[in-house]
C-alpha cells in the first residue's frame, strides 16, 4: 500500500475541517485551502442548542413540556431558508406546510427566539386567543403561541444570512411538530 506524502495528509485534514464546520473547500493542484463561506449552510450545533434551550425556558414559564431537536424538521426548515421563495419580494414568506407550525425571523439565530418570546405581552393582553393565523390578534402573538403550544414536542430550525430583506439580513426558520 502506497503512503501519501505529508502535504496530502495536511490537505485532507483541512478539507475535513472545512466540511465539518460548514466551510467551502477550494482546491488547486496538490494544495488545498479552506475558505469559510459568508453564508452558512445551516445552524451550528451551539446555535441549535441555544434555540432549544431558549424555547424550553419560554415553555417552562408557560407550564409546558420541553421540546427536543428534530433533524428532519431542521432539514425542512433549512431547505425553506435556502429557498428564494422564502424571501421573495424582499419579505419573509411562510412555506406551504401541513401538520406543523412555522416561525420566521429576519434577525440572526441568536435574536430570533427572543423576538418571538417578546410577543408574550400581546398574547397575555388578548382575551380572545383566536388561533386563526390570518386574524389580527394572532398576527401579534402567533410566534409566541407556536413556541408554547402544548401539542408540539419537536423543533427544528434552519438559517441563512446575507438575505436582502429589511431587518438583520437573515432568514431564520423554526418548525414545531408533534
């Protein structure tokens, strides 16, 4: 068995490191370099954990059971975040989904959960809690409600930066399901 020269092992290590961190690999000839993309392909494990922890803190305050991360929901959410239709017309557009709820934000992943949780005051002030998504009340507190809805046990999210929409230039998509 032929052993590879040392430079190839280093290139292999760089390629592996880039792929594990969501970077791009640029290779020319016998050398390879790592370039981290300005547009991440998905949420980091730390961001995933933070979203779950923050959501579960909100749920605990509402006397609801905690959610668990779901890779399939996350893949669907990431696919929608990457889809140009999610930000067509320079605005956030919900996906046509069934059997799940969806929250979207134009801010970075670290800000999205807090943005949705801040709707609690509007939820508390609304005595009707009309759960029809196109009604005025729901428009003010629907993201918060999705976070605390007792019928959901799973969450999965995706994100993309550099999106030409007002706000933070992000699209963050979280899906909630039973």
